[in-house]
C-alpha cells in the first residue's frame, strides 16, 4: 500500500519524506489556500517545489469545470513536472476530460468520488487513481471504508488498472481499515500517519529495557 500525504505544507511533506515512508502527495484548492498560495505563478511554483521534495506522484487539481478548460489546465499542469498527476472532479465534463488526458498518456486522479457508480465511470475513462472520500462519508453517517472495499472488489473483478486512493482520512484507524479493505494508496494528513507509530506498550516496554540496561 502506498502512502501519500494530503497537504500543501512543505514542512509536513519534508517530515514525512524524512520518515522514509512517503510515496506521493495530494493537494486540493482548499489545501493550497490554507498555505496562503494564491495567483497562477505562486501556485505553479508551489507544485514544482513539492515535486522537488517528494519522489513520487503529486496530484494538482484543476479549477475549470468544462471539458475544454479542464483539458487546457490539465495539459499545462502535466507539463510542469513529470511527477504531476492531474486531479479532475467527478463531473460529466471531468469524465470526458479524464478519457482525453489518459489517452494522451497524462496521469489523472478522479476526485470527489462518493459512490461505486462514480468509481466505475472513473475506471472506464482510464483514470490512474480514483479518490473515494471516506471521512466526508463518515461525516454523514455513511461507511466510507465500506465504499473503499466495494470499489476494490469491483476493480479486481473486472481487472481495471485504476488504483484506489482512499482520501479524506481523519485518523490512524482509517489508514489500517483502508489497508484491510485493499486500498492501493491512502492519502492523509501528517497527524494520522504519526498516529500509527503510537502504542503505550511500546513506550512502557522501551522505558523498562532502558532502565534495565542502566542497572546492568
Ligand atoms: C483528497 O485528495 C482530498 O484532497 C482530501 O483527502 C480531502 O480531505 P478532507 O475531506 O479532509 O478535506
């Protein structure tokens, strides 16, 4: 299972890289705005900066919502760096644009996916990744991890190449649940990744080993 970090914060990306477990980055317009990245030039520079830190795919989201606009923006984003994956929303023109971009060899991440039907369309269009948003489903009393498991089953049955990228992860347990469900990738903020490290018995055990070593 690949680990992507879901942030536009360069320090957090560096910290996850230093841990040695990072396979890529996902961003979205809200995450870029949170870091104060505004204006075309700054946005472009920021994507390139991220690509230079991380060794793996970096999702950059289009703003356009019409076919021509998505394709134009997607091609420009893809030309920025070989690691860029064009993130396209699950809308009618988005599906058409994913088909167009993927037929030109441009990697795509179909975002804002909340149902198996949407995931089937993304795979049929040739998306490199499909991003079911599990936390946002949990927020409305719908099991997000269950959706990931269903998409994984469908994709395996039909041998679709699209990778299931579990997104909108809120805590460490979401990560392990997505691993059990067979997600190809999880993308999450730094905190849930660090949450995987913690176990009180590890701390107690280490303290005892070190105390015994000091006594010896
Ligand atoms: C995925 O690519 C999205 O950027 C992200 O996971 C959305 O997460 P949120 O629901 O916490 O905003």
